[in-house]
C-alpha cells in the first residue's frame, strides 16, 4: 500500500495529544474529520491503532510501533523538503549537532570565519539518542560521545573525557576527590538505558532524592550542576570517546571542510 503522509501526520497528532479534540485543534481541522481520517487509516492498514474511551485515547501495540516509526519517517520527509527548498533558494546551510556537555562553539567559529556565506544551525541532542539527526537528515555533522549507533556514519575520534559518579551531596562518598569502580560496587545505579524516557533533569532529581546514583560523562554532569549533588571522577573507569560524525554518503564540500577544521580545533 502507498502510505498517506497526511493521514500519518493526523495519527501522530492524536498519538501525541492522546485526545481527538486537542489533536484536531493542533491540526486546524474539525474533530469529526480527524476521526474519520484515522478510522480510514486503520482500515487501510488492516489493524487497530487506537483504543478509544469516552475520556481518553490509548495506543495499541501496533499504534505504539507506528508512532515510533512515523516520527522518524516524517522527520526525514520534512528534512528532505527543507533541503529542496534551500537548494531552490541557493541557501548554503550547515546543521551541526552536539551531545549534552560537549562544546562545539570554537570549531563553529573557526568554520564560520573560513566560510562566512554559510548559515550554521546548532542542534542540541538528547542524551539517549545522539545519532538520529544524522540518520534522518536533520544534521549534516555531529560532535558526539560514544556509545551511539554509527551505522552508515563516518566517524573521526577527537578526544576522551572521564566518567564521574553523580551522588547525593550527603552521600558518604561525596567528599572524596576521586573514586574507584570498586567503591561503587554496592550502590544502586540508575541506568540510562533502563530509564530511556527520562530526562536528565528527572534522573538528577531521583539521584538527589537518594533513589540511586549515576555514572556519566563529567562534562555533561557539570552542565547540570546543582548544590544537592556531588560529582566525583571515577579514576579507573574507561573514559568516553568523543567523535565527529557525518553520513558516509555525504560528499558536500561544506561537510568535508567542517570536519577538517573541527578535527584540528577539537584535538587542540
């Protein structure tokens, strides 16, 4: 079947608002029209996407999977359309993504000095999903921290950064100048992958409330510094590798030049 992007956008709106009325307002269409379009979409797909009650709308298993896939599809389509329009207008643009805690500003300034006619967009990345903007076309290059999905990406290692334990300020280990991994053996670790949907702020709030401790990049932890938390380097932990990354099939001269300049700047 041919996927109807309009109906896909309608479905995503309902999935994200969990309410037909609010989704219809967001889309600037009448609620009965939206309901008919979603039912038609379900018939075309041959499966139920939503469970409807008088008070709420919930996603079925198929709906949850389609919502995840649809966001990627629509993001990729929107990025492609934007690039087409930029080419039509003769706009030279470079989108640079960067992981939490990493600073790409010096490299961006050096590139801008050498290419004053290029518009530069900066895209802050989510801590649990660094690679998506490079895969779906929102970003041309990225300054990332491993681990990330490097499938289809050209990567250039540029440095390392230490790991740090993130502890409640009153924790017995909080006053140490550094720790060893063995010091954390009896601690409950709030695993970022287990709490994929949590924001950094939520994770830090849980640590401050003594639900557990965290271990993460020192630079990222410092970016969210707060008085009720302590950051202590873990001396024997393997450091994080930082990398520049770009799609392997991108032959754009701007991307090539940025990688060359940024590699020199970031390696110091």
